[in-house]
C-alpha cells in the first residue's frame, strides 16, 4: 500500500484491503510466475470480480478454486499511517463537532444526530465553522451497519498521525475522530458514501463563509 485517497502513506505490506464506497488506494502488486488472481469480493454477499495477471507460464486457476474470503494481513485505509510529508500540523482544535450516525434498516430512516437531511431545507442543522479554524469531527456510529463517511471540499487526518483522506469507514458502534483545517469557505456536504443511506437522510452541511 502506497497511497489512500490520493495521499501517500507509510508503505505497508498487506494481502488484502477493505474499501468503502468512495475510497481509493494505490498499491504495488507483487506477482509470481504463472497466474496471479486479483480479486474483489463484495462484503456480505456471494459476489466476486476478478482478473488474472499472467507471466506466460502455468495454467489459469478455475473460478471455483479462488478464495471466497479475505485472508492474511488485511487493512483498510483508515488504519494506515500518513507519510510525514502530508501530516497536518499539530494544533488544538478550535471547534469540535460530534456527528452521530443514526437510523436503521427497519424504518430506513438514516440520519445524522437523529435528523434526516431535507433537500427543501438544506441549511437546517448545519455544522457552523469559521475560516482558519482547526476542526475536529467525531463520527460516532450508533447503527449496526458500516458507513464510509465523506467530507466535501477538504481532506482530513485520522487522529494525530493517521492517513490523510476524504472518506473513512466507520464500523458499527465505533467512533472515528478526524481533523481538518477550515481553509475553503463554502457550504460543504458531509455524508455516508453509501448512496442509499445518503439519499435517505445521512447527510449534513459544514457551513462557513469568508
């Protein structure tokens, strides 16, 4: 692993990576003589996409012989360490916002802090900032599903030295804390990158002007 969401990380040797919707990685792939399968497995589903990298020798494996689960050293982008060149300067946050991810499958009432985003009233329940602030955001997942959370217009750092990203997986009942600098005034959506969840209300707005 060399980059996540376009930012360099301390290189990590892994066998598999978990990706949420909207996340990106860069990796150097080590292949062996013969055929090396490159697999994409859908989490929680019996679905697979794969390609074969061939060196010109050997016999291609049959689909039925390919792995059906991730094994070995497994990471996701949120568990990587930023390359020092892209670390945010250490600074005490000027503003802290808690974004509780709420709702569930039963009523399909996804939201943030119990509020479902209303397209007709987009500036209700905004998270107000001021230009120049260091902002800390706590994504607190109160649901039983994964949510890849994205912030528009900015990139953030996970913790003090975690990866620089714009999308991070927040697992069920877990909290992920990120920081970013309010250096791009505007009205910026934050949302779950699972489009079905965002469309049903798991969106909010970071709001500030010059």
